[in-house]
C-alpha cells in the first residue's frame, strides 16, 4: 500500500460558522480570520494505491458550479485534483474507486462534472465506482432544511444514474466497521451529518485517520469547538470525546481534510483535556 495526499483546492469559510458558540477571541488564535471574518480552508483528499485498486477519498468542490456559487467561498491558491494526481504519476482515469466520507458539496463535488457539450453531468472519474452508505444516501437525497444547501442534486444523483454507485454494507449497528473490500476500517459519526464515514488506515506501522468533518482543523481539538454546520452538535461533542481519547491513548495520526496549514496532527491528554501534541507534514512522517 502507498498513500498520497491530494490537494483539491483551497477556499475560505466564515470563522464564526466554523466554530459555533466559541468566541472569536479564542478560535482566532489558531485559525486567524481576515477582515471579512473568513478563515483559510483546504480540500485535502487522500489517494490509496493498493494492488489493482487506486482509491480516492473525497474529491473537493469540483469546478462545475457557477462563478456566483464559488464567489461565496473565496477560492485561493492553484491546487487541483488533476495537478495533484499528475504530481504522483496518475490521472483521473486511473482511479478505480471514489470513497466519499459524506455528500456535502465540498467533499463530493469533484466526483461529477459537466459532459462535453454542457447539457448534463457525468462522472469525473470514468473508470471508478462511487462509494457511500445507504443511510447517508437517503439522508442526502431527502435532505432536511438545514443541510439542503450542502446536498446538491447535481453532485449526487448522477452517481446513481451512472450505474456505478455502491454502498458500504453494515452488518450490525456497531459504530466501527472493518471493510474487507477497502482493507481499512470505517468509523461512523452522526453529529455533523448522518452516517459520515471516517476511514482508519494502517500504514507503515501507524494508524492514519482521515478526519473529514469530525475534526476539520487542528483548532477544533478542544471538545466544545464544534462547527455551527453540525446537525447534532451535542452528539459531535460526545463522538469527539470518545474518538480523541482513543486517538491520544493509541497514538493515532489525524489527517486533516480542511486544515489549510496543518496536514497531520497527534493529540495528547493534559489537565485541560485532549489537546494538540505534534504537527507533521505527510512527507516528513512517511517519506
């Protein structure tokens, strides 16, 4: 197995929305805001090369939305999936599987693109299967009013229409699933959105966890630092407590999808609770 970080682009979001009830005087220390109260965000995906599989975890926003839509998110930098794949010697057509932690537009938008004459949509990875789970798919295709703006039908329905949509099957109600197909474990978290999937990957004697929106940035490590976007913030609080305690005790390496400035972190127990321990780049940790 070989892993590659894939930088799908950078954007900005409102700092207050990203930290919920936490005052700006606190979160601004770790995630400094600009004059418009916006903080730097990344869309950092992960590519897994194993045998004849090339698995991409999440795909960022993509580029098919309107200029008005992207104007809300202040895109910056020149990262893209294509550039990042090419850097590692791959192209979109090499990807065999796209694993989506959840179906919010900033995680799955890059999975679908306009067709050639812009009359409809098609898979952006033409040789890949798309993976979700039945509970989250139902949640996303029958969205509640709070999340409706995040579940865009043009990102989601074309996956099913392509005939390449697959679901990770859960045989019990346990929160952790060992997936034989992907050879990594999946933790199901319900606080941010229903049945978000958090991959746990054993790699070079370390446990690397793709954090998605369970822990967007290193600044979100303290338990009360929960996004205003979460549908069940009190559940996120308890999920973070259980997960971060285990991460500290078992030495997990946390791969941060949305932290524009910190790729991988570890956490530790302190008198004030679980806190940041070490920060790593992917290359210095694994190369």
